[in-house]
C-alpha cells in the first residue's frame, strides 16, 4: 500500500486502495560540447532531482467497506498540497522534500478514480550572506614622486640579418 503524507500537516494523508505501479527515476545530465576535430567533449555532469511516478486507484468501496466521498477527499488532498513539500512513502522507499508536478486522473466505468501522480524532489538553496570589507584606498603619493614605475622597455624592432652565403648556396643547389 502506498501513502502520501504531508510534512506540514501530519494528519493529511492519502492512501491508495490499489497501487498499479511505482516508478523512481534518478538521472544525470552530462554536458556535451562539439569540437572541430574529434569527439564531443564533456566537462561536467549535473545530478538531477529524483522523480517518483505512482499510478494508483481510489474507490468508493475499498475492501468492500463503503467509503462515500473517498474520490472527493483524494482530489481535495492534491489541491491542498499543490505547491507544498510532501513526504511520499512507497514500497520502493520514503522520499522526503517532494512536490507534486502533475496528478492527472480519470474515472473508470467502475466508479474508481485512477491517478497518475508525478512528484519531483525539491532542493532549496540557502541564502548565505558574507560581509565584504570596505575598500581601503591606496596611500597618497608625495607631489614630487612619480606615481607609476616603468615596468621595462620594449627593445626596438631590428630586422633579422640575412643568412650566411654558404646556406644560400646549399639551398640553391637543392632547388
């Protein structure tokens, strides 16, 4: 049996009468950069949040016991928890800090409601404030002292000297 419990209001719990499937997916996005010659280059990978997909059924008569309004209660559960962090407990594990990304549903001919619930783990970044010290100005320069120093002199451009005649004679003989 699968239950989906809200972290903020522990009494707000949804239990499916029957769970058809539970799918948990973990993915990694690897970067890809084409280069002119050769294979593509990857320089890092991003671990994506866990996603959980549940296909479950809710009926008005779970286990033969009449439960009027069960379908409306299930729909109300999803509406109350849209945009909220929830904990999902399944046969595959317990998943905290999840948020519903979709919960489409359909009513079958038997009067049961079938939910295809999708949820994704939410990672919240914490804001950190770091004090930055005030900029300290450079000390003033005396009026008669230069404020910048020569870092060096670039040598003048001198044309290269011609090669020795012996090399020119050898090159002419080769041609």
